[in-house]
């Protein structure tokens, strides 16, 4: 069996890893076809320290189960003695984000308040959407479920600038995000449980995985564009029999046997990406090559979904970002950001300028960001959520601006006027136009994305961001990894199934933390230094909680007393009452036993020693109303008296000797 993987992004590379590890396929029988000059897809690393770097942006969390399952076996590039997963967990545990200024308004003020600005009504609308069955949300937009107040809240501004959601986007996708990422809700402002890579994503994820695959003999064909996939003429079946490839201008066909498998990447969020420079804007690219194959297959077979729901000129206004990477030789920008935000440099997370027309978001990397980054060189990154708008200080659309113009707009928005010239002189800003990076949020029908293995497919699986995976959220590395694992498991029926998707709405800890934000509004993170008023209110709350706890315990004690009193189990003196045995209602069924046998059976020792006999007979009378000694008054506990005995013991108790102690 041969495996052909079309697309060398993380999903395609992960598919090769799962084939080797889970399905036992030899690396020499796996070929990856990648149209670009090197593997990586959306996890790219462009430029250098002299001309300026170009980096992507992405976020991670600890519940990327398929991803970290794979990366646990891949040695890190920076330290081969540890795995990529261990490096991930160690770095984010030691250096978590501590964003003290997640949102900044046009006056330079940090926006942060109780409940992240959400009202109880907003919370109700969020819960309603999260609980609505996804089938009822097909084609519906987020703006249909919320008021204008919600879209002006701190929560929405912070959430949308991290996740990319806009009011006109898919309500179904937001529902998935709410349920999948509920555990992030209390941290949406300080980003404490949003993870990042120790170094850039290409060096952290792609290079180690490529090295691991090459050592196992995987064939990697860079610069090879798969133009078409041939399907055998078999009714009600989808069986690939050839791949038509273009490389260096030459077109060749690769035969695919029925027992072989093909794993095909459909589309890319990095489609039609273009890169500018400090002096030139990114040239518009609208080739559509990355989804052309998907379009051809979908036109022939409805099982392949609908690429027009995500790609095409009409969608660009709702999916378009311009990112930029700044390489600087001075510390002026880093120092100014630390002063403005109050966050340690490299731990501040994302800072969004909410009143800027482009809605700029900026992030200072932990330095060095690149493994071989030269000393004295520093990197930071940003993007614009609305690149079609004109800037405030640079009166141009963001996607028409040079790197210098984007950097100027950002510095003016931040009011770094005193350091403006120094920062401009020491920095190189590389803009990157990404017209489809946010298109996974487009409103869609359930059938617009095909499943990892289309109906009727015998040797074809689909990977990437544009397949339909129940419950999981796209725009993540996890989505690509899960799609690959699922396709391989369904096609080959080898190895374990993918682990279940983490659903935070079923996690009691996540639910409690989210509810706490509403019930205790001032618990919303980050919590700044407490004022005198805050400390006074805290003391009042502590006293209130103490009084409430005392009242609750008092009420509990009253209930504990009242229930048995009502049931008649205790009297008004708190003395426990038991039903006494009534010899008159005791029936004698004989059972064929003689009186002597019955008497022996009533007091037959079973070997369980309860109390020494001298101790029991020395106990005083416990019932003031009785004149009998304690040992002769045991029927008040419901035991049956035995008139035939002269020691007062009821039926079921006896006196015996221990042969070992002679007692």
C-alpha cells in the first residue's frame, strides 16, 4: 500500500505521522506533494534579520489533544532531549501570558471592568446560543442573537480580536467556540490560559516534524502542484486512480492503485497570500489556486461540499486580514509598550487598539522569537481586523499601505510620539495580505464542508480546515490534526480512534469559573492593585459571607432537628426513641425444631465478640423510667426478649468464652 498526501501544511505532515505511528505504514511508502518551495503551509517563516521577518499569528491551548498526542513523540529543534509537547507545556507553565492591557481606547485608557462589560441579558443570549442545536443555526449570523450593547462590550472586543469573529459571521461556528473554549472565558482579558510556541511556529512545529518524517524515509516533493485527481468510473464509489501533477512547468500523472490511499488537503487559509515591504504594499493576488482542485471535484460530485461558501471575491471583505511583522534593532518600542501596558515584555499577549479604524492588535514576542535570531534584534507582530478601512493618521486602506505607513499608523495610535523617529529609523515592517485567513467563520450549511471520508470513498480522505468535524473549532492546528487522524482511522481501520473533542461546557471547573465571572463581577481577570475602596468592599463581603454561613448552619441545624422530631424519632428532650419489641405479636413457626434446639439457635455464638461480659453487666441503668439493669433492658433498642434466660440477654446475643484469652 502506498499513501499519497496532497498538501504539506501541518495537516498533511500530521497525516504522515499518524500513518507511521498509528497505521504501521512505512515512511518509504508515503509521499507528500507540496506546491510551495517548502513544507509548512500557514506556518511559514519568511525573510531574515536584514530584510525583515514575516511571521504568521496563531493561538493554542492545552486541550489540543490530537496535536499534543503526536508532538509527544517529536524531538524539539531547540532541545532534542525533550519533545515538542514537553517544550510547549514547560514554556507556557513557566511563562504564561499576563496581559494587563488587553484593550486600549483612543485616549490611551485600558478598557476592563466587571463581567468584561457583559450584562445579565448578554449572558443569557450567550447561553441561549450555546444551547441551541447546531442544526437550527445553519446559515444564521451572530448578529441575529445579540444586541448592539454586546458588540460594544469588553468581552466581544477581546474575543473577536483573538478568535477573528465578526457580527456577520456564522452563529454555528460561534456556538462551537463558546462550548469548546468556555474554559478560556475567565481569561479572555489577561490571556493566561491561551498558549503560544516558545519560538516561531515554523521552527517549533514544522521543522521538527519534517525532520522526524525524513528520518523515516517519507518522500517530500516540494514545488509540486496537484492539478487534478482522477476518479475511477465506479457507480456510487469514490476511488482515486491517478494524480495529475505540475512541477517545473511539466505535467505528469501518478498512478494510484485501489489499495493505495490519498489524503487531500482542501483549500488554505493562506490562499492568495502576498507579501510587501517597507516601501511597497503587498500586491493583490487572486489566483485561487489553493481551492481550484476542491472546486473541480465539488462541481462533479456533491459529496465534496461547497467551496463557494468560503472562497471567492465576494467573501474577501468578511475574511480579510493584513498582518505585519516588525524587526527592530532597538528596544524603544518594547520599553514603551511595557510602560503603557504594565506587562512584562514578551508576556503581554495581544493588545488591541479598539478605536483605531483598522482595529489594530499587537503582540511583542518573547525574545528571541527565532532560534537563530541575532543578538540586539527584536520582533513584534500585529494585524488589522478591518483592512478595507482608511487609517486615522495614514489616510489609506490598510491593504494598500507600505510597511512604513502601517508602522506609522500603529505608533501614532499608541501615542509613541517621543520615540517615533527612533523606532521608525531602527525598524523594518513587513506587511502580509491574507484575503481568506478568516473565511472559516463564514455562515455555512452543514453540507458545505465534506466529512474526512466522503460518502462512498474507498481510498480517499480529506484533511485541513475545510472538512466537517463534529464539535471541534476551525482556525486551529488541532482541527487539521484531528481531521488527518479521523480520515486515516476511518479508511484503514487501524490504530486507536482520535480522542474525544474537549467540550468545556461539560467541565465543572470551567462552568464554575465562567459562572463566577457573572456572580462575582469583580473577579474578572486581570485583577489590578486593590484600592482602599476595594479593600473595604472585600472586608464587607467577607463579613457578609460569614453571616450568611452562620445563618445557613443555623438553618441546617434546625432542619436536622425538625425532621426526626416530626418523624417521631426523638422526643422534646432530644432522647432517641426506638420501637420496643412486643412479644404478643411474635409468631412461632416452629420450623420443626424442638424447644431445646430453638433455644440453642437463639443464642448460638457466631464468633463475633462485641463486649466483655463483665463490662456490660457493670453499666448503670440508662433508662430512668426503668428499674431493670442495663443488660436486662435491651429490648428498648428493638431487640426481642427471651423469658427463658435468667441473664436478661435478648434473642441474638449470647455469652461465650474465648479459648485463646480464657475471657
